[in-house]
């Protein structure tokens, strides 16, 4: 079941149909330019079924799930969408995603709900005087009277901090967690529970606890598997298409998986006498260390060795590649730009090269 949460949702669906037709025309007739809207024709599935847990995720819940860490961060779905007054919720292994008319869709405060009523020592607020001054990896939050330190502080800061996990609601404490009820050190936050565990080498590390799964089971919220929705695709990390949008007006490249931004950076495109072609293309060749030669016999001839991370996307030698000879990219740099390639910062394009397989769609437009 898809919930139409606002009037723009139907308009976005109409845009999707229009955009698909536009890309087909571009791909066959090479009509250019193409304008990319808020929802692309390469947005990926609208309904996904997760065989591992037997539940469907669709619409805005699916978009939010995919854009905010997916299976790694939020986990697989444990329930279908659940009505709770004016709020619609869906529980996942590590948390809850919810829609409210006033806020829209967001990651719910399941940690807050899970620890409500707990008054044992780790949940009793501290004062600044009791904690002392902040320092690296040792932070106090007067909003809740709790701190984040050590490995938990590192994990909190490196994976989104306040915007993702919220404020701490306890100090570290020992609890039995998981299916085997193994006792370990945990700490509660507004949206998550951190757990201390061991990595493959036996070193201490931090993982996100299955707080959503535990809560849904305890509240009997309908965790039993359900049939696959009509039109749903079975979950796979590869069902969201990878594509690259290049805006020549802004001299900016954005890499997407479906509608989710994976990476973006400024580029330098072709100079006025060697303009970068516009249209819909696919990466057809990749070379880590390329020698580029062109305009042989002309004053503009060039022969450059060791061009890094080259991805050819259009016939005639047009490629996205690193440009170690450049230090500035972005709007205006095309005036003294390339011979048509998309010059890119080396460190950023190295990441793009590893991410983008052969066949990745590249849409270049004004």
C-alpha cells in the first residue's frame, strides 16, 4: 500500500512517466539538452519486498530508507506500515521510520520510547560539574545530562552524530542483548542503541543494536511475514540504478543511486572551441592510467601521459578523468577548459571510478 502523503506526490509520479519518455527519446535521437528534475527516470523501484524478513517497503518510506543508510544503517523491515493516530510508522531492525503531517517523513525517536520510565543509575542525568570540561572524544550534552566518550563517541561522530542518532539518553551500561542475550556494553541515544562488540580481528568495535526488531516484537506490531505486494521487486543492493548527472551550466557532477546522492564535485568541461557533447551516454571503457593524444599536427595538439581514472562515455574520446594539472574547477573554468573531456579533481574521481561500473548512464546537459 502506498500512502499519498502530499499533493506533490502524484505530480512526481506524472513527472517520472514524462521523464522516462524524455530519456528514451534522447537515447535514440540524441536530442539535447536534457533537464533533470527532483525525481529522475532512473529513480529505481517504488516497491521492494525483503525476503529475509517477509515485508514490503514502498513510496516515501522506501526513498527515505535508501537515502539514509538502507540495510546497513536502518536494517531490513520488521513490519508493514502501521497507523498510530495521525502518524504512520514502519519498523526496521534498528529503528523506526515515521510520517507525520506536520514534519513529513523522518527517523523516529525509538531510543527515547524504548528507555521511557528507566531510572536506574546509567539513565540518571549528570551535571556539567560532575562530567567536567569537554575534550576530544569526551563530550557532554546538557540537553539530556549525558555524555559520549571513547569508541561510542568516535562512532557517533563518524556516522552522522546528532542529525542521525540524536542526543545520548544514558551513560554506557552492561546489558544482555541479541537473540543469544549476550552481555555487552551498550549506550542509548534518541534514535538508536550502540553496542560494543568484536571485529574479525578481535578488536573492540561498535555496532547498531536491533532496537526496532526488539520493540516491534515486544509490542506485537505484526512482525510475521506477509505476501509480496503486486509489482514489488525482491530486494537487492543493485536494484537502484547508478547514474551520473553533469550540469555544464554549473560545471558540477552528481553521482546517484536512484534518487540518492552518492557523490558530487565541481568539474571543468570543454572550452568554447572544444565543447563537451550533451545527451544521454553510457560509460563504455575505463582506464586507470591513460595516455591522451589529440589534434595531431595542429597548434592545439596535446600528448599527456598518466591521465588517472579515465571513464570514456562518448565516441570521439570524451571521458570523465582526473586532471592533476588543474587546481580550480567549477563555474567559469570552462572558458579555459578541456578539449571536451570532463576534467575532475583526482581524489574525487578516483572514488567515482571505483563506484561506477561499465554501462553506468551519464546524462550531460546545460
